[in-house]
C-alpha cells in the first residue's frame, strides 16, 4: 500500500471510531437517565477505575497502557459531561459536586 492507501485506511478507521464514540455516548446518556431516576451520584470512581483497567487489559499495542489510559480518561470525561447534561438539562449542576 502507498501513502494515499494508508491515509484512506485511517480515514475509514476514524469514521468507525466516531460512530463507536457516539454509540458509547448514547449508552452513557441512558446511564445518566437511570442514575437520575435512581438518585445515584454521577461520579462513581470504582466504575471509572474498572473501565480504565478493562481498557488496559484489552490493549495489545502498539499504544502503551499509559496512552490507552489517557485516551480513555478523556473519553470518560466527555461521557460524564454528556451524563451531567442529561441529568441537569436546565444547567443546574449544584447537586453532583462536579462543578
């Protein structure tokens, strides 16, 4: 494969990543709704640690575990923001302690 072929392949992968990230975000929104209905706090560090450990355990490289952790920390941050928005559509976030 030449440079253009590899770039097309990356573009295809990026498209799939965007689709998967949005699918994951939809799941996080549903979780946010369930948490709100059950009066469960948004931030659950045990679950976050579990997600990070799972990501690292599934890593076969060439990215390092530290790189995977950083990527997933960012994904989790964005998911938490989406959950927060779903739980507080009027913008009031005073109850979740993550202002």
